[in-house]
């Protein structure tokens, strides 16, 4: 029984294909192709505020 399992594995293993590694982006455009800065909310907090020459 075990012999048949081992023989089956010997014939089946070469047929399995492994996933290819993802290709690294080659350009800045490719790097940020799926980035959308508007989809995440901005969590901004005013820490300090001052006025100088009429400008806040």
C-alpha cells in the first residue's frame, strides 16, 4: 500500500506548478498604479496654530 502511494507521488510531483514570484515594479508609475490617496480618510489634528502678518 505504502509502495503504491510513494510511486504515485513520484509521478504526481513533477506535474505540480508553483506560483511565480510577483514582478517588482520597474518604474514609479508602476509602483503607485493601484494607490489612491483619496480612498483613506485623513486623520489630521491641529497641534498648534498662530497668526503672523494677518495669516493664520
